[in-house]
């Protein structure tokens, strides 16, 4: 009987650890998706600003991207 109780406790520990890991992974996935979506929207804004011939300094100020990052985006589009 003691072995049975011990195995049940071990099973529950493993189950709880797996559930915790699953929840943690899900939360990190959501967070990553939100960040990627936000970055994609900022890239779209950068492209529109560039079409309007806005200065890099202004674009950087509006989007929070550095001038170097904006230049990299420009180069990636070519």
C-alpha cells in the first residue's frame, strides 16, 4: 500500500511539472507572438514613412527602432 501511495505522489508530481511547463511554454509563445506582431507592424510603418521620404531620425523616433535597424530593413527589402 505504501508503494502505491508513493507512486501516486510521484505521478502527481510529474503531472504537475508537465502542466507547469506547458503553461509556461504557452505564455512564452503568446509573448513572443505579440512581440513579433508588434515588430511587424513597426516595419510596415517604417516602410510607409520611407515612401513619404521622412528622415531616418523621425522614423526612429516614431518607431523606437534605431537608424541602423531601419537601414537594415531598407537593405532587406532590396
